[in-house]
C-alpha cells in the first residue's frame, strides 16, 4: 500500500478593508484570492521529503508534480486536509484545466484526534508535542508569507524547512496514534496476506476474545505491534434469526 503524507501552504486572500475590527468583507472588495504557495510530501517508509512551490518549479510545475504524487497514492494522510489541503489542491487542478487525480483514500489525522481525544488544543503543534514528538519548526511569522510572495529566496528556504518538517511530523503522529485509528484502509487487502494486522500490516496478531453481532460470533484479534483491534470476517458460530424493532 502506497501511503502519502502531504501538507500545503497557501497565500492569504488580499482585500480592501475599512476596519480592523469585526468587518465582513463583501466579495467586491476582494482584490486577490489566496492560492496554494507550496506543497510538501513524503512516502511512508521513504526518507526523501519533496518540496515544490510557486518559486520552484513554478505554479504549474508544482501542480503537475503534486497531481502525479496524489495519483500514485493508495492512501493520503494529512492534518485537516479533508476540508482544507485537498479541496485547495482540487480547486487549483480545476483552474489549471487538469483532470482529477486518480482516486485515493484519505486519513485526516485532525478528524481522528478531534473525535477520539480531548486535547486542550487540537492544533498539530500542541498534539504532537503533548505526545512527546519533536513538534513543528518555528517560523518567523506572517512576515515569512509576505517575503515569499515577494520572491525572497531566503524566505522560500525557510518555508521549505517549515513545510517539510510538517510532513515528517505527520508520519511520526500517524505511527504514534497506532491502533487508535479505526477504519483506516485495510492493509490486508493491499498485502494480500490474510494473517497481518489490517491497520498496520504487522504479522503479530493475538487472539483476544470474540466479537458479536446480532447474527454471529467472530474471532477477535489484537495487534501486538500497534494495538489495533480487528475481527475475522467468517463466523465462529451464528444464527439465522435476528430480532426486529
Ligand atoms: Zn497493527
């Protein structure tokens, strides 16, 4: 299974505003819509981290390379990419008159973190450091975006370092969350091996009780590597009759 970790950086919308406080901006005061400035990604199990940007190889080149990476992925892992990164990229692809990338499954780690745990903040910076990971690279603030948009080479180097670190952090967080990610794509389907953990692909499952539905009893397993729970799809025993309500 080819797993891609991806993160984008965008430029802000530019608009005329009358006030710095509590103002809704009508569309006719929008001067310039924000766009994707850079994209970084890495493949699971591969050390190389790729960074493409408006600066290099340029906007269209950035889109072409990102489109190819997404198309080659079975699973795309991101942090808030469900409502943010992927739709931003899709809009860019559409504007550039590109076809959709080949379909891929998505795992939004923010969605999982929000749903399953109660951290005081769900920001990647907080969650990752709370879990003992090294966290994000500090950047010089909004000024960094302004300098990048002005084409300053040193600012782009800083953006590259920042964007790349987020992607490495994504993989670390994915590993750290381990068996807490239900419904992730089934590693068995991809490996063709019926004895591995459907979550992480490790071949170290322990029989741990049974799982019951209305109609059947199934062998339940826990992975010794990631802690994920799974169950066999064939029944140990069952019944043909279920209650109705
Ligand atoms: Zn596992």
